[in-house]
């Protein structure tokens, strides 16, 4: 009887030990998962918790457009076929061979800024029978007519283009050639370009040789509002779009190492050719971003004064575009998740092996 009770007591103790070990293992797994989630959240977090934004009205354009006109006291100036209505600043009407622009009179000396553009592209033409698109500018020059969406070629500064007509695709079709699935684009397409005064925009190739990156954006003849978001912070250029009526920003491009001088002008322009569209700006809202910088960062920026626009590692960027490979951001996240996966598997393996080895040793006692 005593032997039976001893056997039951032994089994009960063994079961309690097994349950206790399982609870410890679950606790360890919980700690590991918590650590990994914290690590990922830190990797994905940006400087928003260190950043404040302030609307700069002198660089903004919105209804009722009182600061637009030819008077010297106005902050914005119209050019070409652009006109002001009660609902928008119309850069071009839906008519052939028109171009227009609106430019800020005041140079911007903000280090970090964010531009939110509320715009509309619409017209009577069917798909791919419309054109040509609009552009948002931050450039040294202003009020200069030209072929690049209504602005001059060989500009100095930043241009973000909403291109609505596939020139290169039509040119290839005329030669009875075809795009490969990897190189064909769906238009409208948004791209960004940085010029230093000597770089020409390749109109026939829709700016591909000089683009920093881009994304397709079905912005034409939408019943809901369409927005473009341009952020420049710590020499990093980010462009996002909100075109689906969901009030959610979608990534378009994110490029580090973009160097833009201070004191350039903001503007918006558009152009039509044989094909046309209404290109409307409903609002341009510029926000000053105040970002906490270390003393080291401030000293480096003071010593490295930017006088000519440029992009770090532009040759590598173009090489990646020519190879039609993954973007730098995609490669970064691929490597990041691969490393996290390896770390997770190694830690789990170590915990399981430790548990197995401990159980194995106890079987000899």
C-alpha cells in the first residue's frame, strides 16, 4: 500500500515538474516575442515622436486664394494660362497647347518641411488620350516657361511629376516593339527628379534616365479627392499619395541622401499638347518640421553647406533602376526580416535544446 502511495506521489510530482517546466518555457517564449516586437517597433519607428509641424501660411495656397495675383503684396504669382476660380487654381484648361503655373514669391529657408498637395486631373479624353500632367517644384528658378510640365528644362532643384501620358510606350508601339512585363508602367505615374542646372529631362522616355523612383497613381477623373505628400527631412525625400478616397497615405518613393539648398521657390505647373486635361490645384499646404538634432548633427550640417542640388550614390540608384530590381527600401526590409527570422529561430532553438538537455540529464538520476 505504501509502495502504491509512493508511486502515485512520484507520478504527481513528475507531472507538476513537467507542468512547471512547460510554464517556464511559455514564459521564455513570451519574453522572446516581446523583445522581438519591441525591436521591430523601434526599427519601424520614425522621428514623429521628436518632430512637430507648423503650417506656414506664407508658403501655402488655399481657398479663397486671396494671396494670389499680380500685386506685389501677394504671396503667389500666376503665369501663362493659369487662372483662379472660386474652387481651384486651374493651371491649364482642357484645351490643346496650353501651359500655366503658380509660383511662390518668397524663397523658402526651412531645413525640414512637408508639402501636402490637393489636386485634381480631369477631362473629356479617354484613357491614354489625355495629357500631359502636372508638376510640383522646389527650384532656384521661378516663372520660367518650358517643356517640362510647363517649366524650364535643366532646372535647379526638385521636381515631382504626375505624368499622365506614356510617351515612351507610344513611341515603342509606333516602332512595332513591345515592353517587357518588368519594364511596362501603368499611367498616370508619379516620379521625382533632382536637377543641378545641367541635367535635362528626357521627355520621350518619361524621365526614366534621371528619376529617383516612382509609383503608378490612378488620379484622373476621380470623384473623390486626390492628394500628394512630399516630405524633406534630414536630407531624406519621401513621396506618398492618397488617391483611393480612403484617407490613407500610400508609399511612392523614399530616398536618403537628397541634398537641396535653402532659399529656393515652391511652385506648381502643368502643360497640354495635342492631348489635354484640366489640371487643378485645390491647395498647397507647407508645414515646417521641427526635428531634434544632436550637437554632432548640427555641427556636421553647419560645415557641409549645400549649394548645388545632388543625390548621394546616384550611380548606384540608376544601376538598380536599369536592372529593374528591388528598391533600396525593399532590400532593406528583406534583409531586416531575414535577420529577425534567423535570430528568432536561433533563440527558439537554444531554448528547446536547453530544455531537452536538462530533461536528458535528469533521466540519469
